[in-house]
């Protein structure tokens, strides 16, 4: 059974690193710092299924879910807790059929609230919007306005994730605008001290998880 998706907190997205040992050490560091969920982003397919299983086991040691980006097949083979899907990936119903009813399925919605509403109706576990700021990981991503988060918070019941260029300085305004979780790549995995960075982000969520009305 998959671990549940958190309703609030730091969403760590791994950097695409060539050195697996380094990636594993960094992942342990952000888990120790307070990340509530980890997404494995391996765009170049460098990691073997056995290495992904090691990362799943590491996250589970902390009782934290690991989600695989794009690859439904890899999520199924490795016992990951779910998958994050973009515009060109498998659809929610196909992913749910393969991964089962308890799997976490997240959807990139960019700056499209209509897409997010449709994803929620189709059974998405959460939706993600962005990029809200210039992002070194996705420099081509069109900007999303912070007002989108306020609209999403009024419209949706599932958790809302914000992504794209979120630094520690910028995170408070994203949370204030309505993000339940903030997804961070560079400010964690390119930090000289990922554990310290994760702890600083995690402290931005001191309150109990809010309940939808």
C-alpha cells in the first residue's frame, strides 16, 4: 500500500545528477531536514530500477512517500508510492489502472485551472502549478501568476503544489497566495547544505495541516 500524500509542507524534487551515491546522500539530507514528499526526476534515465528501489526504501525509512516523474512503468516496478504526470505522459485513468487505487497520482497543470479541475474530477491526488518564478530546471516554462493559487484554493479540494524558481525568500509569498506544498529542486539539491535548506523551508509550515471547508 502506498504512503499517503501530505496535505502541506515541503515537496522535494530531485536534481538530475549523474552520481547516484551523491543523489542518495542529498535525498537523505532533505528527508532529515523535513521534506514531506520526494519526487524522483530522472529525465535522462540514468538510474536503474534497483537504484530507484534504494531511494524508495530510504524514503520509507522516514515514512515519506516517493513519487516517480513521468514513468508509470518504473513506479510499478520499484514499489514507488506513485507518479507525477505532465501534459505528454499517461493519463490519470491509465496510471490508476496500473498502479492501483491507493497510488499517489499528481498532475502538472502549468497555469491552467481548467486542467486542474478536470484532473481532480478524474481522481488526481494533487495538482501542481508553475513556474511562478524563472526556473533553472525549466527555463522555457511560461510564467504563472500568484493569483492562480488563490483561485485554485477557492476552487479545488485536493492539495495544490507550487513549483518553479521557488527560493527561501520567495516561498512565503507563494504559501500566502494559497500553495499547500512548495516543490523545490535547485534551492535544495544545489544547496551547499541540503539538510539545512530543507529545514528552513519546512519551518515555513508551522501550523497544523489545514482542512478544506
